[in-house]
C-alpha cells in the first residue's frame, strides 16, 4: 500500500473536505460575517443605551469611569454605571456643575485589575478628564490607588475593602460605610454584638470565610479577635476556596461541631451554596450568618426564596421609615425604572445609592470650592460634612473611611416564594420580611430565634 | 464521626456525578474528535440560561428544559463542527494555536451574547423540591446533588451503549484512531464528527440545566469550570468515557473528604496534585482510550 495515499497528514486532512467546499465556504463566510456584524452592532447598541450627550452650553466637565461592565464584577459594575448616569442626568437638568454641563466618559474594565489601572491612567493622561472615579470593589479599585497618588488627584472609591490601609492617601475617600477601623467593620462585628445580647448568651461559634480579601481578613482580623474579646469559643473555623462547588462537606462539619451560632464571610455563589447545604442537612444554629456578601442582591435573594427565613445578615440600607434619607426615594424610583431593561439589580438597595452618593460628594465639593483643583477638592472633602442620599450628615475620617460606621442587620422572615415582591421594601411601612434588627437606631423589629 | 464520614463520602460521590455530567461532552470533543473545546463550559452555561429562560417565560422545570435543550444544542453542535471543519480543519490548523484562538473567540462571543441578552445580574431558578433532602439512616442525601447524579448515571449508560455498541459509536472511535482506515470501512469522518460534536454540546446543555439548580449563574461563571473539566478529562485519560466517570468521582471524593478532614482550602490543591502525580506516573491518564 502506498504510504502516502493512506494515513498521511495530507490525506487525513483531505478526508474532512467535501466536494462543494467553495460554495459552502462562501456561505459560511457570509453567515459568519452576518453573525459578527450582529454581535458588534448589538454590543454597540447596548453600550449606546448608556452613553448620552451632555446638554447645556460651555465646555463640559468630564468625569471618567473605568468600570467592570463585563466579567465577574459586571452585575455590580453595570449598576454603578447606571447610578452614575442618573446623577449626570440630574446635575445636567439642574444646569450642570459650575454652570457647565457634565459628561461621563466610561470604559469597560472587564473585571480585570491590570486593565482597570491602564484605563485610570488613560483617563488622566489621554482623555484628560477632570475627575476620575475608582472602579467598584477592592479587586479593581485598590490597584488603581497608586495612579491617583501619582496624579495627586482625589480618589473617590466605591466599596474598596480597607483600600487606603496601606497607602494612607490624603485625598482618598470611600463610600462603603464600614467605619474608620479597618478589620473591625460593621458587617463583621454586627452579628457578634447581636449574639452578645441574646438570652442565654451563646458560648460557641463556627467561623466560615471565603479565601479572598474579605473572607480571610474578616475571619482572622475581625471575627477571631472579637470572639476572644467577647468570650465566644470557636469550635469550627474554615477558610474555603472561592470556586468551591459543593458545600455539603463544610455544612456537615459545622453540624458535627454544633455551635450556638455561625458567622460566615462569603461572596454570592458560596453564600447560596452554604445556605442550601445547611437547609438540606436540616441544620440551623441559633443565629446565622452575618457577613454574607450576596444576600443584598435581589437576584440572589430570589434564588433562595424561603430558604432565607431566619437568617440574619448585614446590609447597608433598605427602604424603611427609619432610613428615609433625603433624596433616596427619588433616586430609587429613577433607578428602578431604568434597571429592569438593563439587566442589573432591579431593586438596587445595596450598591447604587452609594454610587450616587459618591457623585453627590463630588458635586457638593466642586460647587462649594468653585474649582476642579484636586488639592482644594481633596482638602474640602476631608474637612466637611455632606448631605447624601445614604446619610444626610456624612463625614470622612482621616483615612478616608466614614467617620462613623453605618450598617444594619436584617432578618429575613415570612418569605413565601422567590417573587421579587417578597424583597421589595417601602419607606412608609417597615417590611415584615426583611426586618432591621440591629442597630437600635434603625431597628424596625426584634431578632426572633 | 461515622455519620460525618458517611455523609462526606456520599457528598463526594454526588459531586463527582455532577462533574461527570459537565465533563463527558468535553471527553468526546477533546479525546475522540481532537477538538480542545475550551468553550465547553460556556455551552454548559448557555444550557443554564436556556433552562432559566424556559423557567421564567413558561414555568418549565429545569430538568424538562434540559431534555428540551438536547436536540437544540445537538443541532448547534452539528452546525458549529461544520464551521470548525471549514475554517480550521480543512486548513490544517486543528492542532495549532489558531484552533484554540477560534474556540476562545467562540467562548467570548457566547459570553458577550449572554451579557447582552440577560444582563450582568445573577440568574437562578427556585424549585422547592430541589432544596429537599432524603434521609436514609444516618445519610442525608440532597436532591439538588442526587438528581444530577442520577441523570449523569443515565447519560453514562447511554454513552456506554452509544460508543461501544453502535455503528456510529464505533465509527467515532475508529476515526479517532485512524481516519483513513475508518473511511475504508464505510465511515464518513465529517458526518461522524459532526454528530459527535453535536452530542458533546447536547450533554453540556443538559449539564447546564442542572447547574442553574445548584448555583446562580451570570454570563462569566463558566470560567470557574474550565480548569476542572479539563482536569477530569486528562486525569481520566483522553477519550476514555469510563476514565472520565472515574476521574470525576475521584475528584469529587477528594474535594469532599479533604474539605472535612483537612480543610476546604486544601481541596483543589490536593485534587490537582493527584492530577500531576497521575500524569507523571501515567502520562496517558488513568485509562487509555
């Protein structure tokens, strides 16, 4: 048998070909081109929904936002963009800033920290915008801080976890209301403060944390010292990898340790996994979980439905008569009207109000100083009080964190289904499904074991 | 302690069942028709969104959606293989970087498409029966993991029959070994591979419909599974469906047992250490094709 005719590479390759190759190739090229055009066109249209020309006369004040519009942080990033865009519309409808229209220049940082850093640099040096905003979350935001320092610019951060701890940058300010002492954030210590008030006082605790900046440090630098101080005995502690798929083994271990209460510092997917696993085992401690990032998002709440009943977790804000800050209701109405069509959190209680408040601080600082000079703006922000939709008397500490922490613990109760109405709260009447149980300043009900 | 050990072993086996379901299709594509389909977990994700759409629009249970997705994704797979064949194989690029770039581009296109259609928010379905457990003595068996395990077992049996007893299945394996000889036996490599890739994507979509019952998804949640499914296929032995099943169960068991007795942070480390060790001792994986 001719060696070349059977089994050779050219022969094998030719076996994959058919006789109508040219016409089909043309057909496929056209089809491929059409699909590519549709995707590119669709993407352009999608993004064009966000980009609106700034009205009004004069040279616009340009604000740069490198935000994660794709990738792991895109759900939050999109809602930040929407909230910021609402502020731009609001301020332009009032005549702009310093009499000039405001224009938002934004890019997709793709949840990629190195790209985020490049985009911040680009916004400063190529686009030469007047103010640059930090991208949402520690992963994206913290690596950008040196660029802000290099440009001696104000660094408006949004939910960076203890972002300025290492830099101590003078013009940094953070909207996450965790307070000025980094490891002892409200969302860590809240559950322990509530536990301390229970009768009889719980003695044992299990600590669970996802192996990232939040989970790891919340456990080792927050929960563990608090347990030592308050006399809670840690009977189980686990730091698990972020991509853990099944939480039954961990839930089994907690059940075997049988603590009085459980503190968990999670991210969204592991929060869902843990809650389902606990439910499936039929295990429930007296008080759980406190520090789950994810239970604030409407979509995550809807995915769990009645499984949330009894759980106590941190939040920063929900509509209630005790948290009716000036302007918040109007903002949420505008946000919710637009959110549904854009595929972002439809209720927007968690992050969007703080993204909007960030812009209110910049607005008030610019109007008060009458300048876009960053040194003047930075000094003003450090030393003045701001009226925002998340706190009408917001002041910053020396390290740029909120001078006074502001967090709430909510207990989920009476949830019957996964319908969005179960998680919709009102400013007129306290919710009986998401009850604020801590702190007393904002509480709308007592914790029920 | 005995209860903890037994429940841990059961949890590991059930987790392995889910890994099997999302890896079998890749085993066919990667091991039998030589397509290192890096976009395989993205099709799993697309299957999840398909189930989500039917659930929210028509109230259809994700398991039913999984069944409905099979013919749809099969057709998509057949079409995609044809495109791959024309653009990559006919030009002799199937073993080079271009093939990988093509598949990675496909991955990005699907992710961006999902982002445009569904937005960036988390999506999930809530099915009350899936958060129940069955108690058998000391064992607590969650339906959320047990149902995927049962479906994976059915798919295993079907694939075993298909790839070892049918003319088509034997053809897939024959072409993987020697296309020229297979052609002499009456097989059309192009058609056989088109069908095999269709089956690969159909099983991915079925896995996706169960993924959304296990955890919420967003347009980029496929990335978390890329390493794991390739690890399963490589550990099991390229193209060995039996090996894929065994490797899935091993990785599931290791993850669960290590999480309980050593700490969850050690799970992935030990899983991949086992993979490396296996490749060192048996480069072809646990089982040969």
